[in-house]
C-alpha cells in the first residue's frame, strides 16, 4: 500500500507531460500545414519538442522510496 503513495503522483506527472507533448505535436503539425516561413520553423520546433516530452514522459522510471523501508524491515 505504501508503494502506491509514491508512484501515483509520479504517474500523474508523467501523464501530464505526455498530454502536453501530444498537444505540442498537434499544434506543431497545424503550424507546419500552414506552410509559412517562420511559422514552419516554429512548427518543426514544437513538433520535435512535443515528441521529446512524450518520449520523456513515457520512459521515465519510477523511483521507489519503499525499497529502503522494505530492506530495513528484513
């Protein structure tokens, strides 16, 4: 039960970061479709940054604080 106390906030933070990344990808895609010079460059930047946010939110490892308490109990 104690393990969930630490992993739920981190999981919610990762979900928030992934949703933010998806929103950036969509916005970047819309900007690229408009095909205007400076907007095109900004769209590519947003697309790449959104992909980074999704990748980072998906692959972050949860750090378990209960590992130390479980070792002390044994």
